[in-house]
C-alpha cells in the first residue's frame, strides 16, 4: 500500500507512470489531433483523435489493423479501421460488412472522414452515420482515391500513406480525389516465399521502368458535400495531350474562396504547370508555367502543402543570385477573377531553401528552412514577403544558438505573438525547444530573443567537418569521425549514399557508428550532385548519374588518407545501401585494385535503366538507355576486395534483378564474394512507406515477429534496420562470415562455454554477474551482435543448455602463490583502484565486509557456478601477497539485500494472512449480536486486506528512486500490466472501507442515525466497486506507457544500474517508470498523468479528511461523556493507529521517495524498506480491529495463551458500550 501514494505524488508534479511489460502484446498509441495529418505507423495502432464538433469536443479512438497477408501486394496494403467512442461504443469502417480498406482520412478539425474500399471513395459525415458513395468504380472502371507504387515512392514521398489520394478542403465542404485507369503501366513480377506455404506467391505490381511508354496518368475530381455530386475537373494545360505527372495537390483559400491548387509536370520533370481548380466552374485553369534551365529539375517536395495568403501562394523555384542559381521562395499573385497577376522572389541570400514553413500576414513575413550559413547547417530564416514589414532583408532566426545548427520539425505560429517551436537535431543530442523572437523599428529590422531556452554550448561533436579542393576545382565536404585518438593506426570505413540532391554531411547529431565503435574511423563525403551549394553543384550530375559523384568521392577519400596518416590506407572499407550500394559498387570498380579492402553493398542499383522511370528520368531526362552506367560490365577489381552483397528477394523498390545480374557477372569472372539474402529486412521494407531517409517502408514489431520469431524486442528490430541500412562492415573486416543472428549467438555461447569450463577446472569461484561480464566481453571481442546485453533470460537459457547451476562450495583448497614482487604490486594497485571505483560509484548501497578468502567483489558467499550433477564443488582460494604490509589490501565481499527483502516479504505476508484470517474467523464465530451491521463491514474490511495481501505477494513491487525518476518493478510470480492494475485497484478499495468504518463509529454516537446502517452498508459496497474501477482505469489508461516516456527512460538503462535490487537492468521495458519532468529535465510537467493524479489525490484527500474528522469527533465525544478512562485511552489509541501512525509509516517515506528525485538525489537504498511497508497496513489494521473489540481481543488472548484466559460474558464492542453508557444503560 505504500507504492500508490508514491505514484500519486509523482504524478502531481507531472510524472508519467509507464507500465512496460513484454508478457503480452501491448498496443501502440500515437497522438492524432483531428487535423489533416496522415498516419505515420504501419503497425496495428490505436490513434487517439480529439475532434471538435458543433456540440463540443468529441473524442474518438481510431484503431488500424493491418491485414496479415496484405504485404504480398506492396502497392495495395489492406487494413481495417475501427473508430471507438468512449469505452464501449465502436464503429467499424466499411460498407455492408466489407471492411478491407485501401485508404482512410479524417477531415481537418471535423468528425467527417473518407475511405477507399474496392477502389471506390466513400464519405462519412460522422462515425454514427452511414457512408455515402462518392465515386463509381463499377461504372467507369477507374481506380479512385489511391496512388500506384511509383507515385507513393517517388512523387508524394510517402506523405500519403493511409490517407490515399484524397484531400479535404479546410471546411470539409469539398473532397478532392485522384483517379487512374486500371493496368495503366507495365508490371513487375514480385515473388513471395514462405515457410507456411508450399507454393510461392506471385504478384504483378505496376512498375514502369526507364523508357517505358505507359505510365499512370491521374485525373482530379471534386465532390461537394452539400450537393452530393462529384465532378471531374477539366485540366486546361498548354499541351493537354502530352503526358503529365500529378506533381502536387493542396487546398488554398484565395480571395475568400476555397480552391484546389494542383501542380503538373512533364515526363522529364523539368517543366511544371500550376492550375487552380474551381468546383463551380468544373475546370482547373492554368495559372503559371515554369520551364527549368538545362541541368535543373522540379522537386516534388516544393509543391506539397502550399503556403498561401488571401491573394497569393508561395512555391520553391530556382533563382539566380550572383554566379549561381539557388532554390528560393517565389510568390505568385492571383487576381480576384483567378488569373495570374505577377511573380516575385522574396529576398534571400546565396543558399538553398529546403522548405517553406509559414506565412505571417500581419507582419507580411515568410519563414523557411535553409542550408545556411553552411551547406551542412539547417536553420530557420525569415524574409519580408513584400512591403509593410519590419524586416528589410532575409535574416536567420535561429543562428543565435551556436550549438543548434541543424533543426527539424519546425513550427511557426501564424497569428498573434511570434513563436518558433522546433527540434534541435544537432550537433548536440536532439531536444525540443520553443522561443519567442521579436522585431521592432527600434531593433533596426533585426530579431531579438526573449524567453529562449539555453543549449549546451560546451558540447563538441566527435565528427569534424572540413572542405577539400579537388583537382577539378570543385570542393568536397568531408565529415570525419577519428575514433580512438590513442591509436596510432586505425582502419577507416567510408559511408556513402550520393543520390542527387542528397547530403551525407550535416550537423545533425551522430553517435559513433554502431557497427564499428571507437576502433574504426568513419568518413562521410558530399561532392557534385549534392544540395546546399546551388545548381552549379547539383546540376553536374544531370544526365550522368554514377559518374561524377563516383570520381569525386574516390579522389576526396584518397586526399583524406594522405592528409591523415593515422588513417590506415591498407585497411579501408566502404559501405552503402540503395543508391549508396550503387556508389559502393562503382567505387570498387573506379579505384585502384585493393584500394578498398572490403565493401558492403546493400540493394545496389546496377543500372538505372532497370529502375523506375519517374526517378531515373528526373535526373537523366531523355538520355539514351545505352549511355546509362552498367556496373556489371567490368567486375575484375572485385577479385582484390572482400565483397558482401546484401539484398532482399522481395524488395519492391530496388528489385533483386539488379543483384542477380551482378552475381552473374561475378560468377562468370570467377570472383569469390559474400551474399546475404536479407529476407527479414526485405519483408520490413514491404510495409507502408513513411518518413524514412532511405525511402524504405517499415513494419511493426508485432508484424515482424509473426514471420521472424527471433525478433522479440524493439532493440532487435532496430538492429535489423541498422544491418539493412548499413550492413556490418566490421564483421567483414574481422572475417566473420555468419550474419544470421541465431548463428552468431550460438558461436558466442560456445565460446563462453569454453571459458567457463576453464574457470571451473581452475577452481575459481564465480557467479551470474561474472558470467554476464564474460559474455559481453566476448561479444565485443568477436563482434557477434550489436547491442548484445547478455540479459537475465539469455544467461538463464545458456546455463540450462550447458548444464551450469549454482552449488554450495564443499571444499576450499588454499594454494600458496609464487612470489613475484613486481606482479604482486601491480595486482594490488589494480585491486585498490577497482575497490575505490566501486566505493565511489556505490557510496550508500552495499554493506562492506572484509575477509581473507581471496574471493573478491562477490555478492553471495559459499556458492559458485558448477556443472549440474556435481556433488563435490572445490574452490581454490589464493591469498594476495604484498611486498610490504602498508600496501596490503583485503578483498571485499558485497552483500546483496534482495534475499533479505524476499525473506522479510514472506514473513510479513504470512503474518498478515494469519491475522486477517483470524479476524474473519472471530467475526463469523462471534456471539455478540449487538454489533449488528458492523459485523458485515468488519468482514468486508478483513477480506479486502486478505485479498490485498495475496495480490501484493503475487506482484511484489519494489520501488526505487533515481535522479528525476521513480521506478517500480514487479518481482513476484506475475509481472503483467493487468496484474499491476489489479494491485492498484485493490489498493483503492481500502479507502471507502476505512471511511465507512469511521462513519459508522460516528453514527453510533447519534441515535437518530442508527436506522441508516443498511444504507451505509449498501453505499459502502457500491463505493468499493466504484473505487476499484476508478483506480484501475487511471492506472491502465492515464498512467500507461507512451513513446515519449519510453524514449526518455530507456537512456537510463544503458549501463550497469547502481541498485541493490535491480542490479542487472538492460531495458526499460520490464519496469513501471515515473519521469517527473519531460526529458528528465525541468522543462515542464507531464500533463497526461496530471489529470489522473488529481483524481486519485482527490479521493485520498477526501477519505483521509473524513477519517481525521470522524476520529476527532469520536475522541472529543469520548473525552466529554465516557465514564471509563479505559474507553478514552482506547479511542485515542485508535486515533493514533488509524490516522497519525500511517503518516509516519507510509506517507512520509513515500513523500521522501518522491521529493528526493525532484532534487536530483539518488536514494535507491530506500527500496530496501518500502516493499515491507506494503504488508504492514493489512497486518496492523487487522490487529487494531481485533484489539478494539472486546470479544475479539479476548478470543485472541485465548488463542495465544492456549485457553488459560477465560472469556467473560456480555462482551461488546467498545463504541457500542460507550453509546449505551451515554444513554444511561449499563
């Protein structure tokens, strides 16, 4: 019972209580605010939607359930949607029982939504209403409301995942959707192999390759909710018969009217046409055309989510400044009759703009993100969009923060006071921040900053950026991680990507490469073709992909090796995936023989003539297919490089066809190479495409685990993705061929068995924590699996497989050590340093004891690990000799308090069960009938504590405090979240019972209230049920885990956790965690838990106030009217035990546990005491009840004294005696 007050105090100050368990599949929750946001997870999700309606705020939960077999058709992922309102009302989305959807979209800030079923678009005005059919696939034979694969992948860039090709107007009066013909392009055969199916599954997916004549063309239709009518727009282009891509769709409000702004691009994507679609006119009128200069192309990202004013809109277009052309913001003005008026560029410097963020009409300013002042930076800029602006020219809004030079997820307020909310993504670790810049006439048109948050100005990135001038006159930007500077020579890995318009070098926070660590240097390089330096650099790759970027990258890498001799030029590796795999393969072919000792190419495009047409032709235009670079023509240099090829056979982006041709060329040249058929990663990529820098799909852990059982945790999935993206280059360097996780861990287990056998044979004493350290050290040495933690479960399974268990030491053999004074001194100094470090790290946890057995740093004496079945366990002990007595250091034995806690738990639980069992027995067998209804109340009271004791024993929560956090873990037989909530709900039932107890005692004093005893009993039962449900709901719903708290707390469990109870923690997923402040800093409280805390604290405060008030009334009444001093003394004892005593035993330790983390003070040893207090309440309360009632007290004395104390007749409840004496009765 001590745990819940701790959790409640935690939530008062904004601490979320997160129950994280792996015993069952817990659903993932993501926030959805009812706006026009596309859903960002392909897993089975529940997205909480708060939607504003005319009747107030109606809350819905939208649950997406992916159809298990839908991954076989990657361009038509099917899923089900269930909309839930309140607790029990649900609305399945579909028509006539058919629920397999292709798309689903909420209207912005409305309860309306649309969905696509069987290639038809449907509209629903609210979840309670029936769907309205918007399109008619059966009549016109078109596919409505969804994009094909190439549009999802290359044009709309995974922005419309489940939202499909549908767009609600801001008022939701109109719904626009795109349509295309069936079989509008050539198809590619996709084959799925499964263990569960005897035959493979073949699926023909539309995938137009380079040069293909037929590519899907889309039309635009708009449906009116008021008229219930859909009209296909007449798109008026200059050359309507030629092919056009639908390049962008966005609703705008111009001159007070909602209009649809659509962008169309020609086949080579170097000409764009902007049209304004009007439902009333049924036309999309051409408003502006732009023809790009040679070497330039249109980027789809600049034509989605168009920012606009009442008379204009903003897009990104090339603009000549100086001797270069840059991506700048163009403002296009539109007349009231929707005609083109003028175009102008907002003032900007010599830098590339990446995205338009917001337009503030009051100040007439436009905000955007730009790669400035250096190409590797990403800052927020503001510029005057016209006259009547305080700004005179463009200005960097965020450059004042020297250690936040790379920003993402930027939000700028459109009205009222200017507020900028963004994520600082580098060079320091990412964090969210909000600040309030202002500009006035007195500031000379420059921004000043108020209420801004400080950053870690002293942080220095381990990656260093510099520029190198190549022989061709162009500059290469190089980013280097130098690794361990104490190493005179270090191998180096070149990580590449190199796609057009992509930057590998940036100020974004990068930890050391996971596959290499500090033992290997790493290099990133940006050359011609990359963005951030204008079209002079970007257009160099136009029409000649896989040429100039390969030459520049090799030359830059050679110059880096010449500049830094400690980078071993004889141990150089290169790796990359997708376009990076292409660049990796090309670098091996371009560089001299043996320049790269090893290479890893993941899903390389060996010839862009075989890639999709939309991507290839954007950068190659009408280049002849014979001029495309073919990486399979000359592979002779691979004979001098260790090469690992990684590719998934169901990769829907880069088809296995590319690797198959490369494999054929390598085999024909008789070249040895490694091949990894990355089935798991390929399956992962078949999920919905979303927010992935590598343009890859993703799947949930639940979806992956159904097919690959070895993927059990989020860490396993992250490791798979890491391998898929970058491979394990260190494994190639070390010569480790196995890449299967199970195989690698099997080799690790065998190596550990060899070392354990040597330890047992030598007679050494060792335990589980040494076994864990040995496993981790072996993994680091052999590089078997990244982030291997040697979990408790893994150690337990290893011991079971290799028949190792804990045994008592039956004999200790003392061996005299040969005297080597130099070695002895080294060992003593090393031991002293280890002991000092341990004592400094754990000043208040361990109880230290000196001994001369030579068993250093052991947690359990007289036991060691040995083989199962061994009867005689011999331990060899060897004392440490010293050169002089002044440096002799006795070994140290640490005492672990966990066994002590478990034993105390058993004793207290047993005592509590006995006391409450006796109390129930006394009540049932009692002869005194005058107590009346109070017998039932006492019975419920005792049974409740009996149940609480059992539940607490099964759960056995142990609470611990650490800086800014509070943690609780179940150590009992049952560790599920449901059991934790049962425990918390059961705790809540004690409050109405206690309250009824004291109310009854007051009612006894008032004769006119005695007739309401039955009502009190019924009210008590109802209050107990309601309290249980309320506490259970708060714990399960409001205090449940979320992504934010999971991310915050996981960092606390990176290393060895300094705690006497939880001394082998490796993941936060087994814990209930409360974080006081977001980000474990004092940024602000966690509001989600604050509401739950208010509910619980209100209940506790009300009940405790009632108990205290009733106790004071009883004591005062007793003191005034009672004729017996014993009665007065007994009532005061009751007041002390049931009101004041819990403050000292329960609430004070709980409060201390909470306020210590607020101050950043660690006090984990408090967990040695807290669990036992949970058993004291049912024990003490049961004893108090038995001692307060004369008959029960004497029955207890009879039992204790074995019948030597005789019971007197006429025993009665003391409060009843008091009330009788007040009325003149004896």
